[in-house]
C-alpha cells in the first residue's frame, strides 16, 4: 500500500501501479462474478469487469433493465440469467440491486450463500442497519465491499476514457483469509482510480450524508435559494440561472475540480476574492449545524428507516414520480433546459 499525505493526515491507499490488473485477474481466475441488478451500478461494474477479462454473469428480473442488459451484449442463458440462476452459478455474488430490492430479494439470495460463496456489496446500507433490513449474512462466508465514489454512468464513461472513479473498500467477514485480496481485485477490475479502506458502517454513514448534503440535497437547496432571491429582486430567469448554475457547472467546477478551490480563490478577480473570503464564513456557520443534524439522523438509523418505510409503501413510486415531476417542472430547471440548448456546442 502507498502512504499518502492528505492535508497532513497519512492514509494508506491502493493504486493500480502496486495492484496491477494482472494480479487482480490471477486472484479471481477461478471465480464467477455474478452481478445482481442492472440498474445504477450494475452496468458499469459488469461491463468494466467483462472488458478487463473477468468471468462475469448478470442476474436480472425481466423488464427494462433486462432488455438493457441484452442490448449491452449479455446473452440470455449464457451470461444473463434470473437472479436465482445467477446466485446458483456465481461464486462471488455481487449484490448491486437497489437498497429496496435487496430487502425484497434477500430471502432468495440467502438460500444460495453456502461456504463456497463470497458476498459483495457496493453500499453498506443493508449490512449497517441489519436490525432494520434483516440482511444478516451467514457467518461462514466472506463479505466484502467496493464502493465507487461516483455514479455507475461515470464509472463506465471514465473507464472508456482510460480513467477511473476512486472507490472505498471494506471487509465485513473474512473466513477464507482472502477477503481483502478479493475486494481489491474487484476494485481494480471495475476500474477504480485508487482504493481507500473503510468499514461498512463508515461507508453507509458518509454516503447517506453526502447524498443528502453537498452532492444533491444541499446543493439543490442552495442553488434554488439563490435563484429565488435573484428572481424575487427582478432578475430574469436567464440571468438568475447563469449566475447561479451555469457559470458554476460550466466554467468554475472544471477549474476547481482540476486545481482546487484554493486555486480558484487565488485566480479570480479581487472583487470576487474579497466577497468569497468574507461570505464563506457566514455560509459555513449557517450550514454546519444542518449538516451536524443530518449526520446525527443518518448515524442513528433514522434516515435508513425513512427510506425503508417509504420504499415499502404501495404507492411509493407514484408519490416519488410526483415529487420528481415537481422538481423537473420548476422554473429553474426548465430555464436550464433552454440554456443547455443555447450552448455553443449545440449550434449546427
């Protein structure tokens, strides 16, 4: 493992140089990787593993995701099976179903978890809150995790570009003494940039906090608040959107993604520097209590219970679609649709 200095904190990480693809193939040469689910993470992980030369099959229920798997080259009866058949044929059961689907399919999956199997997750949700999910794996199998820090779409697109999404890995049960090697091998196989160690509990807690916080919930709340204030003070939709979202995503994000926010502060106008330095404190002080409240709700299992309860409602999908439609139909994101069409790259 490579020791890296992260802002004064030393962490051990695993890179492709010290854990090359050839080593990963050797570790998994006798394994059949059965990817369950072809929704969010399933396509990216299974296709990357297949392209990297691993023995992969897919388990998916009939429907749109099954049809997508066929379109991606998985062959029914050869490399594409029902969830039950994939669990029977696979030696590493890669549970990439949604959290809700894991709960409903767990009794089926568990029947196939004999001591020759390894159980794999890409999210710690089901195991961390097993008292609420009922997902308790047998004690005589290896249980591992690789959690890419990005969407399945990004995992695949960056892989095709020769790049990768960083990922965490964890071992929950090591019966064979080989669980860590298997986790790292799969992590390299799915195209991870580098791998850092975590636990199922830490991954689940940080992941739910991130989704509800800076990755989705908080960023939408912040953008909408600024957009609304500008609109309420007479600014046009185009001006409000460009100053709130378009400049951020199209101009600034690529720059501070490449160089850091410290670089961004050092390379903007003196007016922007002064304002950003003055206002980052008040924003931090206003937002941190909300993040602390969010983290406490996640760590206690409250957020997990909310998800479990809502997903189990018979009209959940109908209510969800109504909420998503309201977000889609909002002025800010309808303005976004027009702005995207007006970007220079869309000109004929």
